[in-house]
């Protein structure tokens, strides 16, 4: 399964710096990506025109990266008319490119974009990948979840601890628990204890960078909260958060045993 774009209903562009801006809420990013995509569609496919496009977007957006080490790529946009998939507008398979690869014009260059894979490709279990892909139908949530290896592993570990057995996709999607899992994954975009922050930081890192791996000595609930704090840049305590997570995990376990 292609983690970057598992199907036509979603994709991930975290490595393009999509969430590396002060306002990474869905409405804000939709507006930005839609404007880029429309402009790119009317841009001539020539080196000079594409360089001018890049400079124009950079000047209009004046992006201030949360992490200066991760470039916010001006060539990230929507790859379909329904605005369900996000990705590289320079890719040879992107609309109107006629199979020509223009990625050499982007910040990281063609070689980096072709060869890079985030840690999730190796770190996530195949069964968990399939469950994630089937549970999330929105690019905004999917991109924040799939590359956060620690969050994904902690969530599945907590749920399986409550169940006392491994999750099985064949069982899960026959039960009400599938809807609860979708709600749990949406914590990365709509956490009830987040306050008014518009930050949605991605856990995207280059392979082998600190933070990609899961510390098995940290309790699962603590690992989930650590990821949530990072995502929304929450510095203070979240009263009731641990109890909330425990309740949702218990609710999931009960629903998993109810075959529809």
C-alpha cells in the first residue's frame, strides 16, 4: 500500500511542509492550496514561468515556518478537482503535466523527492496501515496521523491493551468500534483540550531523526498526550485528558465486541 496516497480519497504531503505554518487548520490550508492549484493550472510549463510562479506564491503567502529546517513548498496543491488529494504539482502524474517531471525545480530537487520515504513506511505494521487507510477519509487528518509513528503505535497499543487481543480489520469494520477509532484519529485535528490554537504541527521527520521512534518505556496514554501536546503546541496541563483517553479506549473495547 502506498502510504503517501493509499487511495483517491486522501494523501499526505507533510514532507512538503504542509503543516509547518502558524495556521495549519483545514479551512486555512484549503484556501491556500486551492489558490496555488488554480494559479498553477494557468501557468505555462516552462522553467521561467514555473520559477515566477514559485516566487509569486512565496511573496503572497510570506510563509513563516514553525520549524525552519523544513521547507514549506510552494508547489504543493490539490491533485484532483474534488480537492481530496494533496501533493506535488510538479509530479509527472499531476494534472496537465503530460507525464513530464518538473520536480527538479522545487526546493529539495528531483532526486530527494523521488527517493525520500518518511519513517512511517518502515515503522508501521502492515495491518495498522490498512486500518488507518480505511478509517480516515480526509487528507488533513490523514497527513497529521500517518507520519506520527509514536501516536499511531501508542493508540493501537492502548486499544489492544483494553481488548486483550490484537485488532483485526476484518472484525473492526463490522462493529461500531470503527466509528470510534475514526474519532480517536481525529484528535490530531480536533482535540477537545486544545484551546484556541490554530497550530497543527506534523510529526514529520527525516528517517532516523529524534522523535520518530516510539519509547516503549513510556505508558501509552502518556505517549498519546505527548504527541497531542506537540501537534497543538500545548504547554500547560490538560485536566481530565487522561481520563478522557481511558474512557474512549474502554468505549472502543466495548463496541468492538458488538457485531453489526
